[in-house]
């Protein structure tokens, strides 16, 4: 008896795109297993074609001890019947079934076997990936991340609901053969996609189930949902019936939602690439087999797509497909329903209010422009279409339109008049004839693709939209003569086509012999050996230039040569949050220096944009050569986060670290992440911290936490408070004397009504920056749309994401939710806010100085504190109520005055403990201690001993 039997079928009636190549790939992956006791059981159907039969025999002959060829009863025609024959023929301790084309990871059998033997489980399941796109890229279903987050064993399948809610067990799992026979587990022979049902049946029948984090199977094909919709629905229904039979209706409902998202929504998305006839047939099939109600818990656009599919509305599904790929585009006119709710259209009353299209304005809204006709008319390109225009967006002025073709990747554009423009209540119907042969004159090189768009103007406001259509809209015979400026050898024909992004474009092609010959010659000239060598040399030169631009090379040059440059007296380099803003304590110090008229030369670093930075300072881009030059010659470094760790501090430079907030979560060497790092990594952090000559603290809490966590000696601490908080102390003094009105100028700039209170939502940092240094866009824990609906009449919500992140906000009524994440100075926002909502952000320590209500929304407090670690019990010392659910938060907000009074003593104690040194004169104290001439001589003498730190 072998350890593992891997059943592979070939030639079944519903086996999809099976063939000799896919069979060889699957068998080869079995033979390549690191667990040598694994065999391939190839079940060959009687109806298999000759190449497949030849390949199967050759595989069995080449490895007779590990490949067994099974010839089942000729009556076994379906894939399910062939798989059952394979289960009967298997001799291994464990049995696993592969579809031809699926490949086992090299250690798949070993990982499954070890997990099964260790846990004594009857079913062991692992991860799998599928082939997506034409390039054969492997991609794992995203829901596997949660299901297989850790290896574990469960007593019953309901303890790991993802196994049956999703199609997790279609592949990548094995069964103990004795358990499969004991429970009589068989594939349904009348079901095309029987693997969807077999896995949940097996999970429900066996006892212990083990889940392993390892990747088991690759190369699974994505099902053809347009072809197999009826079979997929039938398999799903049988799984749901199995869950109901086991008394698990909640899992059945959850599976219904998952089926819509995993199968029906992707099917709808594929509609623009299906021919018109096939779209109609698929919609008719959907109307026949989709009888269950569409789950209401789905996002609105997914609910629209599923509803239109169930109704058999092919054109409606096509529109929904465009909306799914472009959720910010208005694709349907919308109908006002009860209570001010917005429905998709009069034929599909699905609530789409949360899309926020009702708050858009003409000119600012992206409107769907459906191309309905594209053909040739007397040598001209005839285009007709319809622009969706909901009644609330339509301006009162008459409409004019222009058809424009713009060179892709360039600035050239050619416009054609649109004579036929008609507004019909909820849309604009238009038609144009474009003489592209005469007026569209490309150069012929690098401008061979031109995208079409329609510009509609009314009352001086323009709306620009691409022309969208299905792939089969453009007839293949629609061609026009082209006249490139370089002559017809560069191209001779314009061809309209629908791009992969579903919009209309023109491409310059070579149809006649001279142009075709020229293109072949150009291709030969750019691909023969000397040209290839020239390309390789150019590529090597680019790599060398890229190396000279790399941060590693710059850091080495700086530490070796630039650091030897003489210090320029009076030069100061300021940086805030790694160059992302002009704000925080470095800004407060810069403005105090300017107010005192000190003879200093300020330089500010910026990350990507100069916008918002001071005009009276020299600006350098972070990590540019000018930036490194400025750092090497600066007498003072000032920042709140940390200059690049790899850069040494010059011997006569004073580094003032203002820091960016008191600590609730563990920092520095107190972090588990840092403690788990290797010695060189910890030493690099220690060397970076040792560059600090002064470190600002605002309370003894900072001394006991931040200073200790970063191992800073006492003589480097300045107990002055944070200069950025001087503005907050001044604002509290002003409001106590004069009241809250008038509000700061920022309120007018943001368009906040005087009668509305302002709530600031500022969550903490919860992850790392996105790839390429871009900000990671994250969904907020707080449902800001729900906030706008419940409190929009009385409050304006300001959302301030962490500077390393960007918030994804839904469209809300004007004046209810405003994203202030890009505003440079957070102190100005704090001074404007009446209430702060946060979780674990250090912003609560600053806001407490204003003595205004603080509400903590911390649904994952216990988990966060356990994983990240904390310096104190937030529930015990919080400056306001700690809420665990959104309803609790909204209840506190509805009674915020009572909450304010009830938590005033806690808030005062919080501010006294964590902001003891914030007295309103921190900037003046720091400038006096660090930048005055008397201090400078003393500091310079002190740091001669710390050269090169």
C-alpha cells in the first residue's frame, strides 16, 4: 500500500478543456513529489481522444511502479463516474483527486501526510491557486487568507465555516481512504461540477479536519461561468441543502452571499467581452435557474448585478458590469424612492443610496456614455451613443457636444463637431460623423492609438466621458484610410476597436503591402543582432544610472564624502513626518525663529510635492542630492520622526528630535517586533537614535516610556512640552475668555456651517505603507456613511487618516464628511474640532489640552493591546468613554453634553498626567535653549565629543 494515491481523470464528458498536455502536467507534478510513496491513478474514459490515450499509455509505461492506468466501465462517461472509479482503484493511505491541468506543489503530499498522521484527521485541506488571465498568472482566492491564517485541527466542519461557505474544497485536500469508504463518499455522477458538492459532503461526514497553511495545488482553471451557470447553480443548491440538513441555516445563508460574489458577480463582469447572442442566452439561463432571492446584505452594485441576472435582463447586466468596474461612474439614471432613498432605475428597485451619486454635480460627476453604434457612413466614422444624465444632474442650459480623439500618452487631440444632441429627461442621445481620414493626421510613430471621448457642455460647465461599448460592437470591416505625417509607409488604415477597458479607440495599422513591408523592415532593424546588442548596452547604461540614483549609493556617498564638508553656520534643515507635510513641532519652531528674527537659514524637505511649504525657506526633495548636501552642511537638524537611518550626523551638527506624540502603544526597544529582530537590525536602530542631541518630552510619562524605550540618557531630554501644542493652549485660553465663535479661519476654508458642531475622527496607524512608498488606502472602522445619515444635520465629520495611510470615504451629503488628511498642520484641525473620536492614536494626548470631549472607538482594544502592547490600561485612564461598538459610540455622541460633564474630571487628570510640560511656551523655550548664540557655543562644544553619531 502506498502513502498517497492521486486520482487524475481524462476524457470525461464534462471535463472541460482536458487534453494530453494537461494530463502530462498533472502526472508530472505527482511524480515530482518529495514524498516518494505517492502514485498517480490515471482513469481513462472510453471516449478519450487518441492523443490523450497515447499520452496516458506513455506515462504509465515510463513509470509503471508509480503510474497506474485504469480503464473503467465504458458506461462511465462523466467526470464524476471516472473519479468514483479512481477512488475504488486507489490503494494509498490517503487519496487526493486532481483535475487535469492542476499541479501539486512539490511538497504537497508530504505536508498533507504529515498533518494527517500528526492530527489523526480524516480530511486534510490546504491552499490552492488558480490560473487567471491570458498570461497564466497564478492567484489564490483572497478569502483563503483568513481560512488558512494558521494551521489548526477542528472537531467538525462548522468550526471552520469557510470550508463550506466558499468553494474551498474543490481541490487541494485529501481524505483518509479508509474514512472515505467507511462513509461511502462518492461523487455525484450527474453533476458537471461535482467537486463543489463532494468536498462539503466529505467535510460533513468525517470527524476531525486539519487545515494547513501550505500551498497544495496550483493551476486550477477558472470555471466558464457563462457556459456552466446551470451546473454551478445546481451544485450550490445541493451544498446549501446539505447545510440545511445539518441544521446550519446561517451557514446556508452565508454561502448564498458567497455564491453571488464568487460566481454571479464575476459572470456579470464578463458580459462586455461576450458576444451579444451569448449575452442573451446566458441571461435567459440565469432567469431560469436563479430562483432564490438576492441577499440584501451585499454591496449595492453586486446586488444590482445579481438582481438583473435573475431577471434575465442582458442589457441591464451589461450596464451593471460597467458600474462594477467603475463604481464612481453614474451608470443608471436613478429613481427617488421612499424616504429619500435612491434606487437603481425604474425596472430594478435596488437601493443604491450609499453610492452617493445623488450628491454629485454636472461637471464633477463621471457619466456613463454607452456607444450604441459604430459603423462607416460614406467614408466617415458614424458614432451614436447615449450619455446617462440623472434629472438632478441636468443643467437648465442647452447642450452642445464635441467628439474628441486624443493620442494615447500624448497631448495631441483632434475635435469633431456633434450636430445631433438631444436631451430626453434622464439622458443625452447624440450622433456624430467624423472624417478621420482627412482630419486625423498622426505622426505615425508613438501615436498610433487614439482614445475617443465626448465633451458635453451646458451653461459653461463641461462633462467629459469615454465611449464605452461591448467588444463585439465594432464591426471588423469598419476601416478608414489614414494619412500619417511621415507618409503612408508609417501606416495606411484607421481601425476602430474596443479596448480591454471597454472604451472606443482608433489604431493606426498597416493593411497594404508598402506599409506592411516597412513595418517588417523596422522590426528587423530593431531586432537583429547589432540592434539587440545596442539595446543591451542601453539597458546596462540605464541600470548603471539607476544605481547612481539609488538610495544605497547616495547613502554611501554621503557617509564617505559629503559628511566631510564644513558646516554652514546658521543653516537648519527641518523635516516633518518624513517630508510629507509642513506641520507639527518643526513648523512651530520655524515660525518662532522667524518671529524672533534669528539669523538662521531654514531648509525644508518635502517628499513629493512642494505645495503648502513656506516660500521663505529653501525647499529640497527628500533623498535628492540637494537634500543630502543640505544635511551634510547643516548646523541644526530638526524633525519629528527621524531622518534616514543610514545617514550619519556630521560632527558639528546638533540634532533636535521633537518627536510626534506621547505613547500608549509600546515603542522602540519595547516593541515585540524590535525585540525579535536580529542584532544588526537592533544596532542600526540604536545608532539612529544615538544621533539625537535633544529629545523633547511633555510629561514624565514620556520620560518613563519613550526615553527609556529608545535608551536616551537624561542629559538629552528637554522638558519643555511640544511646540506644536502652544497653539492648543492658546486656543483654550481664547475660548475660555471669548467663547468658541468666531471659529478659526480653517472653518471657512472647509465650508463648515457655523451652526454645526465639528467631530474629528483620527484613527491610529494600523499597517505599513503601500508598495513604492505610496500611501496605503484602508477602509475605516467607523462607518462614516452611517454617521452622515444619523448626525449630518448637526455635525460635520472631519476624517484625518494617519500620514502613512489614506482613507477610503464614500460619497456623503455635502458638508457632512470632509477628508482633511492632506491638511499640513493637525493643530489647526484640533483647534477647530468640538469632539474627538479616536482609538489608540497619540492625538488624544494633544486634544485633551483643549478640555473638549474625547470619545474612544476601540472595537479591537483587547486584541490590539495584546498584539502591540501598551503602557497603561486605556479603560482605566481614558479621557472619555471607551466604546466597543458603533452603536455605543453613536449613543455617546447623541448625549455628548452629558458625556462631557461626566468625564470632565478624567479628562483633566489625563491632561495633567500626560501634558504636564505643555504650558504654551514650548517653542520659545526650545529656541532659547537650542538656537541662541550662547547655547550654540555650549552645544557645539558638547557635541565635539559625539562626532559621527
